[in-house]
C-alpha cells in the first residue's frame, strides 16, 4: 500500500497533467456575455466579492466569491492589485474534463459555462483543469462542491433577473465601476481582453509619480 507521501506525489502528478491537458477539438458555442474588469480602476474594496457570495450563498464570505480580488501589500501601482473573474472560455477545459457533466455549457442561459451543484461529485477536476491562477472555479469546503460565475443567472439570494440579459451583483455594487458586462467575445490571448480600460477622460487628468 502506498504511503501518504507517495499518494501525495501521485495526486500532485495527476493534477499537473490535468492542467496541461490539451484542449479537445470541439466547437463550443460562444457565451452570450462576459465580464471584463479594469484592475487599474479598482480600489480593492472587495464589495464585488461580498456581493457575489451573498447572492449565491447567502453569506458574506470572501472564499466563496466567484470573482477574486488579489492584493499585494508590497506592490506598486498598477501591479499591486489583480481582479480574477471567470472568462467563459471559448474552449473551456473545466467543461471538457468534468467527469460528471456538472460543469457544462448551459444553452438556455446563453451558452454560459456553468456548474450544476446537484451533479457535482466534489472531485475538483475543474479546479485542476483551469489554466489560470487563481483558478476560476471556487471550492466550497462546507458543501464539498465546486462553483463558478454564472453572471447571477442562478443566484438564489438575488431578487433581480440575472444572466446575460439581466443584472450582476458585482457590477451593481462596484463603487468605481471597474466591472462591465460585454457581449462580444474578448481577446483570448493572455489577459488583455479581460482586463481593459474602463476609465473616462477624467482619468487623464490624474498625474501619478510612478518613478
């Protein structure tokens, strides 16, 4: 029987292979909408994280937010802060690798890449498959389930219609208007299609000494 160290190495090896799995040649329909952000406009208040957790889980818990704000206390602007939202990938590895079908393309919701909680078996394959850091699916340790952004399409504690044609809690509460819903598929190369300039002409009046 393998000891704990051997099992850990095997698990890490499997996770590493999962992350490097080449996308299958499948033509997925484009999602109807995407979240884009402006990390240079964000002030790091984390209101979006609290709102996301509240409307989906009924509690204000940063670890349950499907959008993440990462802050480096020692970093200099603009590298001190990063927003990480689900990209609704054109070729979603989380969907391709999910063994239970919980992570799927929801046609009725505008082809959003979503996770059906009742079908999730808690294997965390979607977390290991996500090629981005931090991974965009979120692990709920209390439920033993994974979740990811659904543009508030199925947010039980959100009293307004969500989804591609509705409203999103993170956008509504952001005081800096650093999050926006767009209908055109963002550039899939790197992060430049998802972290965009949402500032108006007044931003040019602000002079920052970055030297």
